[in-house]
C-alpha cells in the first residue's frame, strides 16, 4: 500500500499571513476558527494533486463584540467547491437580562439628551486624544450607554412624579366638585 503524503502549507505565503495578522492587530479582530479550535488542525481548502495539498485559506475575522452572535462554525465539505467552511451568525437574538442594553429610541428626539451625549463625546475625545481609535470608540460607546441609562432612569422618575402630581390634582378637583 502506497503511503499518502499530505503537504501542509503553513508558510507558503508568509506575506499574506502577515497581512491577515496585521488586520487582526490593527482592528482588534478575532479569528473565529482559532478561538473555537485552538488545538485542532483543520483545513478550508484542498487540492487533489499528488501529493494532496491542504491549507487554511479562508478566515472569518470578527470584532470580539460579535462573537456572542456566532451560533455555528464548521469546516465541512462544500458543494461543488474545493473550499470548506460554514459560519452562522444570528444578529437578531434578543436575550434580555443583565448585561443587555437596549436604547429607548424616543430619547434620540430629546434635545436635552442629545446635548448631554454630544458634551459627553467631546469630553471623552479631549481626554483620550492619544488613544487607539478602536479603544476610543469602545470608550465612547460605554459612556453613551452609561449616560443613556442614567438619563432614561432620571426621565422615568421625573415622568412618574409628574404623573403622580397630576393624579393628585385630579383627585383634589374631583373632591371639590
């Protein structure tokens, strides 16, 4: 029986590999395959030459904030293709609870909220002028989230007090009648 040789092309195109790694570092991306398969050697492309050639040519690079949305990641034979990779992302899963933030869209029309948000962003940018743009963006999003939660809570409390005051006035007027 003839031995089957498998040629692993780990360094065949070092420049391409370096460019992918630069993209990952520059934009703080995650290689989904490597995160989910840290020890396994799987390949996304093959050639039926003699000897056969196997490579991992295909990559899914995502921001770490999207990793929770990956529902499935497999390397399996594709139909009518020499590439083999499947990744499913569900961006519409709306699990509510601790750690899940949903913006109340009506706040976007509130002038006071708009002004607070603009001021907050300007403060963050001025304090973090030397920061990496990706880090700065994460800080801005976090601050907007915090300020939004505070403002929405304040607004809800104020509206509730106004409602109670109006109900109290209505009851007093009903008694007078």
